[in-house]
C-alpha cells in the first residue's frame, strides 16, 4: 500500500487566530484525503513564497523524488490605510503563481485578502466558509490532474 500525499503547509502568523482557523480547515482536508503534512510558520504573507521556494530547493530525495507532493499557503492580508496591502497581496499571489508554473507545483492558495478583520474571520472559519479547506482541496485537485497526465503517482 502506498503512502498518501505529503503536503507542505506554509502559514503566515501575522494574524495568529485567523491562521489557526485556516490551518484547522486545511489539515482536516489533508487528513481526510489520506495525506500527511509538515507545518511551517513564517511571519507574514510576503514570506510565504520564499519559504516554499526554500523548501522545494531542499526537498530533493537521493532517489530523485520529492519530499512534498504539494503545498498549501495560508495567511491573511487586511486592507489598511496605505498601499502596503496592494503590494503584499499582489506580489505574494504573483510569486505563488510563478512557483506553481515553474515547478509544476500542486498548490492551494489560502491567503485571504480582505477589507476587514470580520471578513477574514468569516472566511477562515473551518465550520463556515473554510478557505483553508478550500486551499487544500485545490492542492489535491492539482495533484489529481498531475496524476492524470503522468506527472505523479496516482493517489
């Protein structure tokens, strides 16, 4: 019997309560899919793509395989009074997309970009909108697509 997919969850801790709730939803989906995960924390959303890139660079196994079958990015950016929101939201999304394309990466983007804390709480809630769970489901959908086209072993 083959082991399930191994997923890297990279989580921005700037809004810890929101990150915890996003993680709850993502972890539940990974476990329900028969996968396992490694959880990594970074200070904020802007650091997530760098953390993923570092993990991908260091993850090659001696037999040529990869330590992680997919990644899930979790975090939150709440609009403030300056343009910082636009830069962090846009650049992190762009960097995640670039990594996905360049590395053929099965990934799920669970980075909330919202106007208010209340919006973030509703979207993060694992028993509600469950955007952490949605990010995990997206990662598994891409894993299935990779399997369909012969890029990874079937689940």
